[in-house]
C-alpha cells in the first residue's frame, strides 16, 4: 500500500467523483482509477460503489477513510520532524483569500514568511466563489488555510478563528429619495434595486438572512464580487447596498441610513482544517498572522 494510493482514495471519497478527484490532484482521471483499482486488489474488497450516476463509499471504504487520513497525517508529521531537524524549514502552504476584503495585509504576511523561511513555497488563491468556495477548498484539502467569512454555525471539519467583525451599513446615493429620511425599515426597501455580492459570499449571506427573517423579498439587480465597485455603483445611483463601514468611509457621495431594529455585522475568520494535522510550514505562517491583521 502506497501513500499515493491513499491520497487518491481520500480525494475520491471526499469528492465522490473520479473526475473532480483527478482535477483536485492535478492528474489524469485514468491515473486515479488505476490507483483505486490497485488499492482494492491489495485490500481484497471494493471501496466504492460506482454507477453511471454516482460514486459512493462502501462499508469498507467508510472504515478505511479515517485511517487513511491518519496515515497521511502521520507521514506528514514524519516529514515535518525531519525538516525541523534541519536548518531550513521547507514545505508548501496553499492559502485562500477574498480579493477585496483587506482583513490581513497578505503581502506583508507572506513577505515576512518568505524572509524567515525562503524555502517555503506559498501558493495563493483568490476566491472566485466567495467564502463558500474557500470553505469547500479547505474541506477538500486544496487549501491549507483561508481568510474567509463563515456563518455562526461553522461547517464541520473547519477550525475558525475570528479576526475582525465590522458593521454593515445601508448606503444610498446622496440624491436618492431615501436619503431624506433619517431611518427606514427593511420592509421599506422591498422595491429597491440592490447592489450586492454574489451568493456564496459571507456578507451576502448576512443580508439575505436578515431579509428572510423579516419575511421581506428584495431584488438584487447588480452582483459584483468587489466592495469598492459596489460602492461606486451605489454612488452613481444604480442601486442601494449594505456595505462594510470601512468601505463607506473611503467612498464620497454615499449617504448612510439607519435601519430600524436591524444591526448587521460581518465577521471574518482564519480557517484551517480540523481533520488534518497542520504542517510545520503552515504553523510557521499561522504564527505570523496576528502581526498583520488590519484594524478595520
């Protein structure tokens, strides 16, 4: 039994797809299939039930999964122990972040990590599917750490540490009719076009939950995954939005409205896997994070 076989098995078990597992491992699908067949021959049993529609773990596969993870973690720990005994810390850290949310000064953080440990290879991925996409990448093993926004009930399998919480405030163009009112209710906004992040982003989820709790249906007319772009669209009269207070302060021409009995807050976190042992390279980066948190 080889570590490569176990790595392929875990990828298929977590993705429940040979195609997605191959994409995650950056290998051809036939290679994944061959590794699984070889592992099944060695163990003398089927690990997956395969149909044209789906892939499912068998009982034997479900029993193997935690042991396979533990074995790979032990192998990683052995590598880390050897590297720690050497003068140079080596390894790879895969980091995910949201492009327009400056919770941590990432260039400074990664620059300091490189200065201290130049042999650590850092791979940075900016979110294309919001915090939901980053969380999925953490769970699948594509990322070792992510700066993201998570709901109050954290996904199983993710350890999350809150780095910052900021208020979301309602903003309109200074010439908007609502700008003449001191306070509004969520129900007053039902007919307004909203500018917001796409589904999957943490701030979008906070606002969606607030309207759902009040039974109010809102219309999101413009979806943009960038805070400053959203603020500019509001400034030019293309909609209204709930934006983090720090974005409002740096965008002229916006009017902030008080929302009756509504206080929306957006929390941002540092997420890591709770099921995988952190490598020595990842631990080296985590030790530096607090030095680079931006006061929002």
